[in-house]
C-alpha cells in the first residue's frame, strides 16, 4: 500500500491538500481508514504550518502531531538514529512476562525499560522484543520449552502465563492489580545485567528464525496511550 501512496502524495502538503475521500480510498485496506485519514491530514497540516513541512526530531514536538503518541514518536526518532523505547503490544506483554516491569501502562513500562536497558540499545531492544513477541513469545502460545531466554525468564515456569499477569488482568486498579504488581516485583530481578543478557540472547535467538515481512511502523488509527 505505501509505495503507491507515497508516489501519489510526496510531501506533507500533498497529504494536507488531498481530497479526503481519495485519501480514505488509498488507505482503505489498513482499517480504521477514516480516523487515520483525519489524523494524517491534521498531522500534515501541522507539519506544514508549525514545522515548515519537515518532520521534527524531538519527542516533545512529535507528540504534538495528531494521532502521534510516544510509541509512534519513538519509532520515528529511531529512523533518525535517536534512541527510543517503543512500547507496543509485544513489548508490553514481554516486559511483563520477563518481569522487567510491574506496570501495565505503556508510559510507565517505557520508563522502567529506560532504567534497565543502556540508552544506546533502546531502539534495538524494542525491535527485538517486537520480533520475538511475534515469533517466539506469542500472546496465546508462548514457546517456553524452546525459548532461548527460558532460564532468565521468570514466566517460563508458568508456561508464559505468570500469576502476576493474571492478577493484573483481574483488576487493574483493585486489590488484584496491586497484588499482581507485588508478585511481578518479587519475581523479577529487573536489573540491567539480566535485561542486557536477555536482550543479547533474544537477538541471537532471532537469527535462527525467519524475519517477518512487515516492518512494525507503530502507526495506528487508534489513539495511543
Ligand atoms: S520463557 Fe516463555 S514467557 Fe519467557 S520469554 Fe520465553 S516464551 Fe516468553
């Protein structure tokens, strides 16, 4: 979809001035096409009016754009070589399974990971978790018996479904949620040393499995948290 789209619309001004129905048609296959069209055109207008038609290179500026949350901003920053932790659904799930965080909120998970992963590895670490979540640590069928980090991951002895995540799911803000956070903290030696070893192992483990064809873009029509 994107090669044709970017051939037709080459600049933020092109997207801003496009006929709404035409743009909706062009991105129809991605789903949520109306909300995405609205966000694309609003963000493009803002790029033209506030940033001279150029994509800004700071997180603070990027999150001002319509439809852009910290996740998408960090994806964009990584393209510019600026380190950032991208917390998508895979990073969120794996960080909690590996007990690198006791939180459920993406912003808090990002802060926790920034505390245990060296800054230079932030972007690579997120990408590794995303690929690893797709290929090994699946949401419904985690492959714990053959997982290259099973001896480091506290969820391996629970088959990938640790009690701290069940408790958290049962009541995010209630007693069960707090119990989940306590269990996760108790289970997780969330140190940079363990996280770094896990990251390296995940990287090596991924060389043995085929790469997915789609590159995660973090672009979503839904509002990010
Ligand atoms: S041991 Fe299981 S839960 Fe832990 S990272 Fe590997 S697949 Fe995921």
